[in-house]
C-alpha cells in the first residue's frame, strides 16, 4: 500500500514540473511579444515627433514650398491623397455635395437636374392643358358658318409642282390643253383634286384648277356614274372653298354646283345627303353686298354679278333636282329661302 502511494506521488510531482516548464515557455513568448510591440510603438512615436518638428520648420510651410501635382485622380477630380479620394467617394455615395464647381461630375449633375426639371414642367403643362380642356364649355355645331372648322390648305399646288396635273395653259389662246381625252382620265383621282384646287389664289394654279374643273364636269355630262361615287369628297371640297370667305370663290362654287347637278338627275338626288356640308356656309353670304374684285372694288350691280342672286338661283336648281322633301333640308340651313316650286 505504502509503495503504491509513493509511486503515485512521484508521478504527480513529475506532471507538475512538466506543467511549470510549459508555463515558463509561454511566459517567455508573451514577454518577447510585448518587447517587440513596445519597440514598434517607440519607433512610431519617434516618427510622429520628427513629423511635428518638421511642421514647425519655416521651410516646410505650404507658402514656402513649391506646388506639387496631386498624386491621385478620382473620377475626374484631383485630390492630394488616396485617403482624400476615398473620403470623397464615401461622401458622394452618401449624397453630400463635395464636388468643386465646374468639375465633370458637377456639370453632369447640373444637366441631369435641368433635364428632370424640364420633364416635370412639361408633364405639369400637359396636365394643366388637359384640365383646362376638360373644364372648357363644349361648343355645339349649328347650321351657321361660324361653327365650321378652319379649312385645310389645298394640295393642288403640290401636285402641280410634281407634274401630276394632266393639262397646261396654251400661251397663245389662254385655254387648257389636256394630255389625253377627258374620258380616259381617272375621275376618282382628278375630280376631287381639281375641286380642292379652286381655293388657290395665284396663277397658274388658280386658272388650271378652276377651268380644269369645269372641263371635267362638262365632259361627264350624260355619264353620272363617274361623279356619283365621289359626291362626299366633292361636298367637302366645296365646303372648304366656302370657308375662305372670298366672294369671288363663293360665286364660282355656285357655278360648280349648277354644273354638277346638270350632269344628270341621279347626281342631284345623290347630292341631297351632303347639303349640310356647304349650305350653311352659303347662307352666310346670302345677304352680302355686290361682288368685289381682288382690290376690294365693286364689280357692278348687275343681277348676274350679285352674290345673293347667284346663291338664290343655285338653291333653286338644287331644289328642282333634289326631289320631294328637299325643300325642308334647304330651309333648315337657309331660313330665308322660299320655295320655287
């Protein structure tokens, strides 16, 4: 028993001695590490002390040292060090205004702000206009010519400039010369074109359109099938002509209507549904003074030159060719008209 306890005690002593040696070795390692850290800290302290001493030197003052070029460039901005660049980047990400005026980023930012402001202003303007249009009172369209919309420009001069007009003016007689017989022309294309051209006020388009239209209508006499499918386009062209407020053109429009219904009875009957396109505009001129020329002087008081008489004769021809019930249609657009039948 005694022998076994002595053996276990010696083993415990050996184990304690071994632990002591390990602890001593660890203490030496920690001591060496502390010594090294102390040396490093002393060196840093000496470096900082030398830096403060150099700053106190008059030669190291910024005013007495030559200017040096910045060592780093960050997004087009010149900074003195990498630390300043990272500081500026952090401020830029955070939204702070740290860009000098006139720099690349500052100019880009200003352009973007201006673009956004212009976009918002245009959006607000469109919203204001839409709100104003919604609040504006709706004008009801009546039989009067004041409710008619403005006429669109004539397309005849453009076609003439392109060489698409199949006639020309004879320099000797002043009459139109056609490139082919009128019966061979496409009325679906040329008749509305010449009707639209009667609103032209300058030669040669004025003469070409007005005289050419009369030639086309005269050539269609006895063949109403050439004109009946085009009556809707013809009515709109006559409406645009009356919207010009030219007495001379309104008188010519009356002549066109008389020639048109003279092609055949089928044309007069088919034209009735389109009366509302131009009758209210003729009513505007039914009480006008005698016709005047381009200089504003009265041509005369002859019955054939009196615009009100011309309109009245045209309405009578429309009533004779329109069949039964057409008087009510004319009376609705021209209240002063009295039947001739």
